[in-house]
């Protein structure tokens, strides 16, 4: 039977997986887990969110059916980053985006936005951070496309697992770059004899240390 063969070839989507939880869904899950509701109420709300169904429909399930779904929530405790994740491009909603990770190649606008976004709360800035480094194929940063649409796609179309993999991959690279710059500038300050130049270099060094501190704390949130 051709239809049966076709249906067997289609993999059933497992909604109970970090591969299918978007950024927006993650924060809804976060809010549910940190609410003052009972454990059973939280589980019902989580299932309703993941299934995309009204909460009343989940509350009306018999306990046997509900127990099966509750068991599936176990995936929430199993979140693992892919340490071998090194993409040069990704696909979001059937569109290709190039992933840029070279700090030296950032233009002024990207660097200014980057400094601004990492100082903001993680929940409000993860999509903005990624939109600096994830550029629609064939475009330069924030040129010829709507960056707000890119940020929305990151929040609503990209899985939370891939978001975390991307953040980890990108921010580790930038933290390493900051550390190298910090070590280099520290040596330069020690050797500088001119008081005026030394003062200016110390200001730059302090700014760099501040940026690294912000970046490190941001990574801990990610």
C-alpha cells in the first residue's frame, strides 16, 4: 500500500523534546514552573502549552491519560548542549542565515548593538544578541531586511536547544577574544612609560574588564 509506506516514512513529531520547544515557549515554561500553583496544576499547564490545547481540555482528561502525558514531561530535566556545534549557516523557517563569529569582522553598528544588548536582562536580549550574528543570506548586518522579523523568527521558530547551542558557540568565541585582548592590553599598560598614554590605556583596560564581566554573567544566564 503506497499510502502506508508514505506514512511510515514520515517521522512523528515528538513535541516533548527540547528540539521542539521555541524560545517563547521556554519562557512560558519558566513562568509556569516558578508560579505558586500546585504541582499537578503546573503539569497540566505545561501539557496544555506543549500540546497547544486549552487548559480545560487537559484538566478534563482521565487520570490514566494524564499520567501518560505527565511522564513525557521528564524531558524538561534532560537538557544537553551539543559541544560539537559549529555552524557556518542555519535554516530558520525555510530561510538560510549565515552565522558570523569573528569579532574582528564586526562593523561599528554591530559592536555598538552587541555592547548594548549584553548589558540587558537575558530574557529580553537573547534574540537581539543572536540577530547580530545571524544574518539572512545575501545581506549585510541590518541592511535590506527587517531585523525585527529576524528577532521574531529566533523567538518563535528556532528551538530553545538550538538557541542555547548558538549562544554557547558564539559567546565562548567572544569571551576568548576578550580574554586575549585583556591579556595583551594588560602587558601594554605595564610597559607604557608615558603617563598620559598609560592613563588612556588603563581606561580602555577597565572598560574591557567591565565588558568581559558583563559577558561572563550573560553566559551564565545562557
